[in-house]
C-alpha cells in the first residue's frame, strides 16, 4: 500500500522538467475555475441610519458634498466601481466555465503522472463535456453545502467522498454527473483517511508559502494536484487491477505496471 510520501514522490518525479508548464497551467486553472462567492453583510441600512452617518461626518468637519464633488474622489470611486464590476463578471464566468476547466485540469494532471506528454491545451479539452463538467462541480458543491448544514464535520467528510468525481468524469465523458459523484463516493470508501493524511502532509509547505507572500503557492499547487492525481490512479488500480481502455499509459512511465 502506498502512503502520503509515496504519492508526493510520484508527483515530484512526474513534475521533473514540467515545472514551468505545471505552474502556468495551475495558475490559469485557478483563475478560470475558482469558486468566487460574493456575500453581503447580512443586513441593510435604513435611510435614518444613513442620515445619522452623514450628520456625524459633517459634525466631524467633513463636508460630504464637497468630498464627493472632488475630482480625485470621483476618479477613485470610478476605479472602485470598475474593479467591483470586473470581480462580478469574473465570478459569473468562473461559475459557468469552472466545471469543464476542472475536468481539463484533472486530465492534465492524469497525463502528467502517467507520463503521457501533458499539454497546456488539456486545460480546455473538456469543453465538449460542458454539461457534465458544470453539473459535477455544481452538484458536488451543493451536496457538500447541504451536508455542512448539519455540522462542519459531515461536510468535510462528504467533500473527501466526492473528491475523485472530476477525475472520473475526465476519463468517462459519457457518465452522468450524479454517477461520477456516486462512483467517487464508492472509490473513496476506506480511502478517506489516506487522502486526509496526504493533505495533512502539505501543511508545512503551505505554512512556508505564507512567508513568500503567496508566491510559493504557485509551485505548491501543481505539486499537490499531481499528488492527488497519483492518489487517484493508485486507488483505482487497487480497486480494479487493470488499465482502463480510455487510459493510455506510456510504457516509459516509471509507474506503469503491466497486469
């Protein structure tokens, strides 16, 4: 049985001579597939509250009317408004295309650990499965959210249970989203603890990345994702001792096993 250190070693070997493209692909994948949630403050301000705020500002010597008429302030507000609009458009775009991008990134990392010449274009190779990708990501997030309403622990457990759904969908384009999630749950039965230990083994690296102002995460992400792909490959092989027909594993891959 393989353990966290074995998956990390497999990822490091797969990333040799591939770091530059792996970092770039991971960065673009994050920008296109991130789940951006815009939340309100949970309340609203009444007109009387607003008037009181204005009166307090004027009492402190700040003329709001003159402040808003200042060209610099107007330019600042315009920049803030444009930035907010960009964030909203980006969030909507990520929500729409995040699913197929996730499947494409899963395919990229599977090709990486399989030694199948991963390409940046893999990231966009699953847009022909747009509906499947969107539904897998949406349903997974929805189910985890609903389980989290019970308590945070069930949500975490279910997140682990559904964690392989993207890999399954990437290799099975004809499978429905619900079937991908169900198969992930079955595949992770008895393997959630191992996956937890794999995630836990990256905590030290994540802590060190804090001191690099986040730059280190550009390299940590592909390292983690490659380890996750290696984990998926291993638990599939443990459960089913043969190479799937859709899976073209290179004979040059040091991890290729002939059954």
